[in-house]
């Protein structure tokens, strides 16, 4: 054989597999990326995503859109600054994964192996088998009036617990994703609050219930973008036998009647629990430059100061909360020795993506530490998200037209 011919033949054998590998397929390359980063967390039936991304059919018909929103890193959403702090539940694609999606779309979105299901009519076989909840509770159906007003209601849900339980994970499933604005889960162990069911926030009769000391004033909070919370091994929330669940739900204004029947799922600890999980909530009362008031056409900044804390604690997570005028938020802790512990920084607040950020490992705050935070707001006519037209002076309030400044921490001692 001619040496030149032989050399070309050998060279072609070497580069042929490389050339073929340069064209990713759905089953070999795209499916694992979408499954891990999109389908499992959000884009599956019943998930927070507006559509499913379980199959080739699901993904390919939105291929160009997926390529665009992943390239500009709008998706998967993860607003926190990962240079400021790292988290166990971080989302995001690597540069290589983003390029793989780009190449796949440009190549015409080839399917790849036909042995895997590629249409929604077939068994998807993509999501891992999900863990079965140990306790599922449904609130009674609630009829939303549709009178054009925001609606704040309390609901009482019996738990029927015959013994104490340790909860390692909590999941809230909104029954009406279009109108449900947020939900706060609380625990009552007095057995005296059944009559709170259906009571409105502005009902004068609510005050007698608010005098009751709750066993857990913040078990969990569902806000847009937040999903199931799972505590580290050995840590869990304790719920006493005989306790009942109290839901505080905010419904957005609706021009026509609708309904809601939301669901709460509890997953019990399967291993011994050595660390009870507690909740620390910082609110507008912790703002140092009072009053918490946003004058019309201003961009105010508010500061928080909490501490010195009376004992050493370990922070598991942080959940910041603001409304539509929020712009940025940053929180950190300072130890008695002057060390700074970064907690959270969100440089571009996105009301639609509020997460419970779990630290990669618990952050120890020694006794005497102080938690500091700052948040900036834009209450001007130039803010396209400002719900008030024209801008007006607003203060604290649960309505989306008002504002809030919260930091919610899960911690252990």
C-alpha cells in the first residue's frame, strides 16, 4: 500500500470517531443535562416549571428557546452570587454544557438511540423514582371570590398524629399556581385553633388566635421558585403528637371566581435525629434605619442588625424575601473576633425565583456574633416592575403593592 494512502487511511480512522462525537444527540448528551438541571427540579408534571421537559418531544419543540435562555444563563435560575457563597442546592450549567446544547440545536436536534423513549406517549423513563411522602395533607377546597382584591386567609388542617414525628423534608404543592402568591406553614400544638379555618387577615376575630403561642411559627414558607426543603442527615423538625397544621395563604387579585386545594407533603427522618432544626426570622422590626418606608420616586436602602446572639449556632440555610420593588440584598455575619462569614448576596433580585439556599455545610456562628444585612429598593416610575402607577409611598405590608424585608434561617445548636 502506498505510504501516503496508508497514512491518510489511518488518520481518517483516528479522526472519524472524533468527528462523530462532535454532534451531540438527545439521548446521549442532552437528556442527562436537561434531566439533572431542568426536569427533576422544576419542569415535570406538578413541578414549579410551566411545562414539562421529560421527553425528546418536550425538549425539541422548545429547542431554540432552551438554547437562548441557557446561553444567557437566565435558566436554570439561581439568583444568588456563587462567588459570595456556595450552596448545596446550586443550579446552573457549565460552559461545556451550554455549548453542547447550542451545538445540538444547530445540528437539527438529532434524537440518537431509538431504544430510549422519545415521545410523551411513551413511558418517559427519565425522572428518577421519587421518594414517597410519609404524610400527605390536603386543605379543604377554598372558593376564591374573584372580587379583584388580594386575599389573605388562614386554614386549619388536622394532622392526626398519634405520636411525635421528625420531619426531614417538607414540600408544598400549590393547588392554584396562577393565584397562590405565597404560603406560610405553622404548627399549633394547643388544639384550640380549629376555628381559624377560613379567617381573613383583616378579620377582627383573628386577634384572639394570634395570642396563642404556636409550637412553630415558621415551619416552612412557599414562595415563587421555592421547592422542597430537605435537611441534612441527622437534622429534622420535630412535630408533637396531637399537633395541627396552620396555613397562612395569600392569593393574588382575581377578576373571576376560582378555587384552591393545596397539598403539603412530609417526609419523615429514616435515621436517628441528633439535631432539632429551629427557625430564626429577621423582619422589618430588625431594620436599623427606621421607619421601613419607601417614599415615592426614591431608591432607599435599608439595613438590618441582629445580635449579638446569646449562644453558638450553626446555620443550615437562608431564605431572603422581598416584593416587586426589591433590587439587591446582601447578608453576612461578623464574629466576636471580627471574622466575616458571607451568607447571601443577590445582585439582581428576581421576585419569581425565591429559594431556600442551603449552605454546603453548616456555618458556625460563635456566641456573640452579629448578623448584618442590607437591601435596596426601587420605588420609582422608571421601575417596570413597580406595581403602583404612578409610584406612591409604601411601607410594610403583605400585599404585592407593599414591601417586605425578611431573612429566614434554619439552624441547629
